[in-house]
C-alpha cells in the first residue's frame, strides 16, 4: 500500500510535516496486517516526536541558563565599571 510506504519514508526522514499530512489522511486498510503495520509506524512516529520534544526542552533550558549567566555577568561588569 502506498500510504504505508510514504509513511515509512517520512518516518525515516523525520519529516514531521509529511507525517502529519499522512496521519490526517489515514486510508481504510485492506487487511489486519496493514492496520497493525500502520499502528506500529504511528507508534514509532509518536516516540520520535516525544524524543524531539524532550531534546528541544533541554536545549531551551541550556539557552536560558546561558542567558542568565550572560545577564548576570553583564550586570556585574557594568556595576564594576561605574563603581
């Protein structure tokens, strides 16, 4: 089935936009095996998206820490100059 092939490719490429489009157009499957395969692929896509979300959270946290450090360093330097 073409939908399954397209979903596999989108999953391998981590193409979130294509995965979303495919999920929105899930076809009627011809047999239970195709349905099971689609379920497994969708489960993998969900796992991939959760992992990406966690990585983004960690990256944002790192950026916030760097910002706080730079802000405190900047204030200390400015204070020292004017003292």
